[in-house]
C-alpha cells in the first residue's frame, strides 16, 4: 500500500513540478534555468520513511542509532524502514505476517509470535558480510543459526547495547545466557526422563 501511495504522490508532484516549470519557462525562460527539480528530488529521498512514521510516532525521528545515517550497500541509497521490515500491507496492523518482526529468540516474549531465526537473520545478512562480523566477535559464527541477531542487538535506540561494552561485561553476557541455557536444557531432559519412566 505504502509504495503505491508514494508512487502516486511522486507522480502528482512531478506533474505539478513539470507544469510549474513549463509555465515558468514560458514566462521568464531567460532568468530561470531548470534548477528546481533537483531540490525536490532530495526531498523525496528524505521522506521515504514517512509512509511508516505517520503511524509509528515513536519512530518519527526514524532510527536513533547508526542505521539512521547508514547507506544501504546494495543500492547506495539511505537505509529505509522497508529495508528491514519489508513492505507491509494495511493488514499488518492486525498482525498479518507480512511485516518483518524482530525478536529475542532466546528470551521469547510471551504471546508474541517469533519469526524463524533464519528469516530474521537473513535480513541483516543482506547488508552485513560474515567476515567483518567474525573480526568484531568470533562468536558471531557459532550463533548464526542458533540465535536471532536481536537476541543481543537493538537497532532503534541511540545506544547499541553490544558495541563498545567493556570486556568484563561481554564475558558476563556469554556466561549469563549460557548458564540459563544449560538450566533449561537440564530441566527439559529431566522432564522427558520422568515422562519415559513407567
Ligand atoms: C495506518 C497506520 C500504519 C501505517 C501506515 C504503518 N503501520 Fe505498522 N503498524 C500499525 C499498527 C496499528 C500496528 C499494530 C500495533 C503494534 O503492534 O504496534 C503496526 C505494527 C507494525 C510492526 C510490528 C510491531 C510489533 O510490535 O511487532 C512493524 C514492525 C510495523 N508496523 C512497521 C511498519 C512499517 C515499516 C511501515 C511502513 C512501510 C508501517 N508499519 C506502516 C500501523 C501502521
Ligand atoms: C539495508 C542495509 C542494512 C540492514 C538490512 C541492516 N544493517 Fe546493520 N548496518 C548497516 C550499515 C551500512 C552499518 C554501518 C553504519 C555506520 O558505520 O555508519 C550498520 C551498522 C550496524 C551495527 C553497528 C552499530 C553501531 O552502533 O556501531 C550493528 C550492530 C548492526 N548494523 C546490526 C544489524 C542487525 C542486527 C540487522 C538486522 C536486524 C541489521 N544490522 C540490518 C546496514 C544494514
Ligand atoms: C551473542 C550475542 C550476539 C549475537 C547473537 C550477534 N551479535 Fe553482533 N555483536 C555482538 C557483540 C558483543 C559485538 C561488539 C564487538 C565489539 O565491538 O566489542 C557485536 C558487534 C556487531 C557489529 C559491529 C561490528 C563492527 O565492525 O563494529 C555488527 C555489524 C553486528 N554485531 C551484527 C550482527 C548481526 C548481523 C548478527 C546476526 C547475524 C549479530 N550481530 C549477532 C554480539 C552479538
Ligand atoms: C536496520 C534495520 C531496521 C530499520 C532500518 C528499521 N527497523 Fe524497526 N526494528 C528493527 C529491529 C531489529 C527491531 C526490534 C527492536 C530493536 O532492535 O530495536 C525493530 C522494531 C520495530 C518496531 C516494533 C516496536 C518495538 O519497539 O519493538 C516498529 C514499530 C518498527 N521497528 C518500525 C520501524 C520504522 C517505522 C522504521 C523506519 C523509520 C524502522 N522500524 C526502521 C530493525 C529496523
Ligand atoms: C542470548 C543468549 C546467548 C548469548 C548472550 C551467548 N550465547 Fe552462545 N549460544 C547460545 C545458544 C542458544 C547456542 C546454541 C546451543 C545449542 O545449539 O544447543 C549457543 C552456542 C554457542 C557456542 C557453540 C557451542 C555450543 O555450546 O553449542 C559457543 C562456542 C558460544 N555459544 C559461545 C558464546 C560466547 C563466547 C558468547 C559471548 C560473546 C555467547 N556464546 C553468548 C546462546 C547465547
């Protein structure tokens, strides 16, 4: 829906611009070279997220972290909402599965449908290469298919919780989650053992 509306608005604006510039040219062709359209092009790019932020007020300032000013390596355009969330239909408001929802795959929020880890992470990996990830943290590789990226990362807030944390806190991060994981595993094993028992 968003894209169609945007395309339509874009068309209308271009038609209006063309008309104004034609009228302008007719009236004072000598004084006004065609400089205006370039300025409007910049405005179109800046408002690429408006179709979403009209409703999602808390995201009105867009992203607060690094992605706010990031360039999409695939098309060299600014990163937009739809690069990560896809192009949702109006029905996404009722939870229809066409808007990408990111979640903590380890500490699942109750009642929230989790999207498969592979599906979530493939969105991130459409821009992020494995090599720099490995260099930043070797443990990226071992979790690639086991955890969603957003089990550790948070992209909307200004402060990305993972980047620049002291070594000690990083180790605590690993230990905390892994001891929880072992506790859950042990509990599950015990449950299945007692089920098998006659
Ligand atoms: C007409 C209003 C409206 C528009 C336009 C709109 N949304 Fe939504 N969106 C909603 C509502 C209502 C919900 C469901 C309530 C909620 O979960 O926050 C929702 C839910 C979502 C969610 C899931 C939120 C969650 O908590 O899981 C995401 C992500 C999202 N929208 C992204 C987008 C993106 C990206 C766009 C632009 C392409 C967009 N929306 C356009 C109203 C809108
Ligand atoms: C459309 C391309 C694109 C997508 C999709 C994308 N990223 Fe990024 N991301 C970037 C770019 C480009 C940067 C570098 C920004 C900079 O350094 O200025 C970045 C930076 C980051 C950073 C560093 C942030 C910081 O504060 O230093 C993290 C962490 C990150 N991305 C995680 C993710 C995760 C997790 C996902 C999936 C949920 C994701 N990214 C999806 C393009 C993308
Ligand atoms: C187990 C937790 C964890 C998971 C899961 C995880 N990361 Fe990270 N990530 C980190 C930590 C910790 C750092 C910070 C390394 C540093 O700068 O000290 C980091 C750094 C990054 C950076 C910044 C790299 C740079 O050059 O500074 C990017 C980008 C990133 N992660 C993307 C991802 C993506 C994409 C995924 C999912 C495929 C992912 N991460 C999954 C913990 C995680
Ligand atoms: C680089 C990828 C990326 C981009 C770009 C992005 N989002 Fe998100 N979005 C996420 C992730 C990941 C989450 C899960 C929470 C988090 O990490 O902050 C999320 C969560 C959300 C939610 C759910 C509310 C919540 O706090 O859990 C909404 C709504 C949303 N985004 C809307 C938007 C809108 C609107 C835009 C454009 C202004 C946008 N997003 C741009 C990755 C992205
Ligand atoms: C949010 C939870 C979480 C965090 C944080 C986390 N891990 Fe993991 N880790 C997992 C899960 C889940 C697996 C998959 C285990 C399985 O397949 O049974 C895993 C697997 C691994 C593996 C592969 C071996 C194995 O046990 O299967 C290694 C090595 C590992 N993690 C190291 C780390 C390190 C180092 C850190 C800190 C940088 C870290 N982990 C942070 C949850 C986490």
